[in-house]
């Protein structure tokens, strides 16, 4: 089924709580319906959204916004320790993670409570606590907008990197994802070394799927605002990655700076820590600020426009660059 709306308000489709209007809004509930709509001769600008948890509208969108309502979760294959699970792109991400945990399938539990939908997990390569969606995705089914042709992407095709994929880069706005297939495990293989996750899991009684999910949810709720109460897009900036020699010099000057060595020899730094050191938690702001429990999160205090948020973000970036000599990149996707 296809539903088409004109001059559609997007306030309920972005967690930042920014007012914006789409020229046209299209929801589809099956691959066949989407292909049929595109084959009718669709042209013009397009934007594909999920839960809107990583979007910042800088103005109205002069084009068509596509939103998936393809639901369903199915097991494609079980072989030895592996389970191949396919989910529709419109499935709520956290509900999908919760379902997998209930089934006893390992792999996604560290990604609990991340807002959004399954399709967006492949676009953003969502990650948390040492795990990324791209570690587990084996296939992405999509429709190419130009020509309405079905396509299938392997993990290697997707070009997954830190908070990145080809759907966010070279192939941005060219495909609409319909399904994502994950390879999960029946046997335990917990990753608990990131942050205080291991400590929280132990407090809950030890490493089980349910306890890891509960621990991640508890930590995230303590650090991140509820979008229903405070507008935000979660982590606004990406944690910067620098060469080891740069990280070593920073560590000499700032001994308490958190650093996370990567397999490739580079080092990931904490953007939130640097932002906090620049005093942004204490700075009053009328419409935009950083969250009191996590400086990495930029919040809409009420009535902010996209331009307000962008101006604030530029000031934050400039202050971090001036003090630490490190550049920050936005994780949020600015539209308009």
C-alpha cells in the first residue's frame, strides 16, 4: 500500500522537534507498492527517513520524503551457531533488538535503546559500546530510485565505517532500503569492555543477554534525554579519530582525557569530554544547549530552529578546535 500526502508537517518525524514541511510525503508498506509508485515516473528531489532520530531540518524540504512501513521479522536460515534474521526497514530498531534478545540470539544487545528504524541502521551504521550494526549485517535489500530496480548489497558492498556507509556517502539518496539481514549467534560472545558496561552488568547479576540489554538501557537512559520530553538527535558529533602520535601529545597535556586505541593504530577521542572541558554544560542558552548529563548531545530547549542548532554547533566545534586542535564532525544529517 502507498499513502501520499502533500505539504506534510515533519515535526513528528524528527526527534529534534524542529518544525519543517515536506512538499510530498510517501509511506509504503511493501516492496511491490514502492516499485509500482516509482515506475509511474517519479522525479524530483527525494529524502528517505526512518524514525528521524539523526536528522536536523534547516528548512522545509522541497521534494518527496519516503518513509518505510515495511514490517516483519523472519529467520532465513539456521546453521550451527549462526542465525540469519531479516527485518523490514520500517521495524522499530529497539523492538527488533529486544525480539532478538528474547529469542536468545547474540550480537545486537549492545545496540539496545538506539532510536530509529531497521533501515536506518544500515545507513548510519549505528553503534554503541564497542558494537556496530555493520559488524552483523550480511545483506541490504533496496530499490534504486532511478529506474525502480531491486538491488542487493553485501556487507562489503555497503562500505561500512564509523557511523558511515555508502548510503550516507557516495550513494546517498539513490536507494530506498526495504529489508536488512543480520547474522546473529546462538552462543554467547559478549562485548563488555566499553565504558562502565561490565560493571553495570555485574550489578544486575552477571552476563546474560537480558542483563546486558538491561544494563545498556539503564546507562543510555541516564545519559541521554527522552526525545518525547527534550528534543535531540542523540549524539550530535562523531568521536574524532586521530593518529597515535597526536593522541600521545594530547595525553601528555591532558592526562585525564579518555582515549580508545583502534585496531588500525589510530586512537578515538571522546568528543563529549572535550566539549565538557570547554565549559558548554555550564553555558546558559535560550533555545539550544548541550545536555546536562552528556555534552555530546545537543538539545532543543524549546522553540529552536535548524539555523539556531547549526549556529550553536559551529561555536562548539570552534571552541574544541581552539583548545585541543581537534576538529569535530557532525553525526547528524542536516537537511535543507
